C-alpha cells in the first residue's frame, strides 16, 4: 500500500521529470497532429453557434498525404473535399472534373481542414521559447513556435500544453505580422483507443471571431481503400455512396 508521503514524493518526481524534459521533446509528445492513427475513418459534427444549424461530415484519411471529406447534409450528398499532398479539390456529382481550391478553404465558413484535423506541429515548427502559467486545470507549458518553412500559412504559433497530461489545451496561429488569425481549443480527450480531442472549438480571429465547434462523434482506426482518393476515377466514391444508401 502506498503511503501519503510516497504519493507526494512520486508526484514531485513526476513534475520534475516534466519540467526537465526539453521543449522540443514536450512538443513532440503533445503534438496534436501526431495523435490520430495514420489511417482512420471519423464522423464529425460542425456547428456555428450563431447559425444553430449543425453540419455532418465524414473523414477518411490514409497517411498524411490523403484525406477525403464526405459531406453528409442532405443537400450536400455526393459532394466531397479531397486533399492530396496539400492540394485541396472539390468534387461534385455531375461535374466534369474536380475544382481546385485554396489550402486555406474553410469548412462552412469557420475552420480550415488543418484546424479541424490538427496540424503536425513538431515536424513543421521549431520551439523559440518556453514559459509556464497556471489556470484552474493546473500547470501549463506555453510554447512559442516558429515555422521552419518561409512559406508556411501560419509562421507563428502559441501552443499551450497541460503539464499533467501532456495534452494540448489551445493553439493560437499568427500571421507573419504577428497578428492572431485563429485560435483552437481542445476539450474532452479520448485516451482509450485512438487519442483525440472529442471537442474542438475554432475561432476565426480575422472574421469577427466566427466560431466553429467540432464534435468528433466517432473515430476508428482502419485501412482505407486507395480508390477513394482518385481524382480521375470516381468508382471508389460511388461504392461508398451505394454502401451508405444500403446502411444509412
């Protein structure tokens, strides 16, 4: 049986271990973009509190370079967003060819694909500084990040991590000027099975604080058919629609 003194000593040693690890190691261990499985299917609900109308989407991802977003609202059925190696395409029924979109395309006016799915920060950013704060949830590590690439859409990020859990609390993305562009807050982490935040709140700080609440209702690790990601052959997506029609 562990005594109170032993428990206190263990907690102290744990805290020292957290505080002495390098900022780069803390970023790697808390990287929101690295938690999800490399191959998965997820069902998400996106809500803009000002509109009170939720939108349903389905996400199919294979590795970091292939992501298919299936729009599930009745009026959007058969429409997809396809992301291939950083390029975003819109696919609609009856269209002769996919439409190329900006990588900063926003889902339902509020959040980009990266903000919803999670940027891989440890790979794209380096740590400039580390400071510490406290809130009602306990001790926080505040990492100031700078993009390794000059062409990054968000050159600077303020990344706040819970020291107790090594899970991100929030991320604030800044433009080259230093102006805050987007803030993302993470809530209700799932740690049984795939690790992900069940709720993500994205605030567009450049557009009057438009908010998108993202609820991840289900996320399953599974192999994804490569045919879903083809720009030229829609048969894989047609099969997906037919299967959904049989089992709505």
